[in-house]
C-alpha cells in the first residue's frame, strides 16, 4: 500500500498506524505534530489511526526561524 | 519598565528575537541572553525522517522557564498553509499565540496583505492570538486589527534587508491609530533601527537577521537591548518638537559681549 510521508512515497503494509510510522524515526513524540490529509492527528490517537492508500502524512517539528 | 502585554501574554522585554541563521547553537543561546528577550520565534518544518537525529532539537536549546516560544508561519504563501501551520504549532503545545506570515513572493518576501487578513479572521475565530505580520500601510494595519489580530506587526523594511525603518511617517500613523500593540518586525539592521522604532511609539521590535548575521551576534544582541531601552525611555520622556530654526540654550539677557 502506497502513502506519501513528508513528501516521499512509501510502501507500508495494511493496518499500519501513524504511531508505527513514527516508531523507527521519531524518538520523542512530544516534539512533533502530525497531519494526515491536511488534518491534525492528535497525539493520543497515533496508535489508533490507520493510514489508507494514498494518504499524505506530514510530520513536523520546530526549527530555527524569524 | 512596564512589560509588554499582548492579550494574556506578558513579556518583560520589548525585544522579540528569532532563532534562525545563527552561526551555531551556542552563539544563538548566548545572543538571546544578551538581548534580554523573553520571547523567541520559531518555524515549523518537516522532520528529517531519514536520520535518527542526534543533534539537539531546537526545543532542547530553549529554556521554557525563561522564554515564551512564538511559532511563525514563515514560508507560507497561501492562507491554507498558514492555517495548517498555526494549527500544527498549537498541537505542539505552544499556546495560542502565533506570528502569522502569508508571503506574496519569494523574491521580495513582502506580506500578502489580503491573504493575511483572511487568515487572521479565521485564526482569530479559532481563538488564536494572532500577531499579524504586514506592511507599513496604516489602512492594512487597521483592517488587521478589526479582523481580530492581537498585535499588528508592520515591517520596517523587507526581511533580512537591514534597511531599518523605511517609512517612519507611516509607522507613527499606525501607532497613533492602533488599539492593539504595534510591533515592528523585519528589516532591522542595527541598534539605532530599534531605537527609532521605539521612539515612534512602537510597543516592541522583532528581529532575527540583524543579530544572527552580525559579525558579533552576542555583542549586537546587547546593543539591541540597550537601544530598545533607550528608544522606549525617549518615547516616554516626551521629546522636544522639531523646529525649522535655532533656539538658543544660553540666556540672551545679561550679555557683556558686543
């Protein structure tokens, strides 16, 4: 199943949750926020929300800026 | 000195400082300290998912007990992107305040006022405390205030240009007509620019490049701090008017000279 994660295409298995997407690459969930198809996924729901074919997921954090 | 108040936010310094473009994290943290700021702007960007990051996240560097974090919507060219960014920032637990920027084009980085107005309306209705970045047009400033902005932030000059306050007449007009705090944001190049803004009656100044890209950012940050205090004191002191002609400071009577 194909999704787009931070602008890149990814193959994921059916039933993959947002939490699973984060598991390998995000150490501290409190420092990130997630959007799925332009809607915010609340932190409490990461391990429940299952991604679907064609989903666009954005994982963002704070960086330096003016 | 009286603190800066924007709705529920109370800040003991009238300088707001950015977190971008510093030569290194240590210089950045020391510059913040030297500036006396209590509020730091940050941006939101994608996490680099390919690298397990061992270098510090920006949040590791900001002492939340000392500094309020003000997220910005920098890099947004549409209303929708600005709304998404503001909502994501709130989701990160940064509170209701957001510096709203909707930029018109990459070359000038000038604000798109119509889009900023629309985004302000929407975000204000969602209970954000919107610090609206705009140009130096008094009509735009008033419109943003009426649209629900908590503070209006007219630029002094384009972002990163260091040109200072290009239109002091307009800034003065904006200040005179505003019921919300006016914070000059963008274009500050050196300390006197900050003083000028404060002498025009602005409530605060926001800057980034002027400190971060100075040859000695920590020293410049200290200069900015002093300039901000000087400008504010001058404003509160009621300056003398500008006159066309000279007026002597020593008495005219009692002269023994011819």
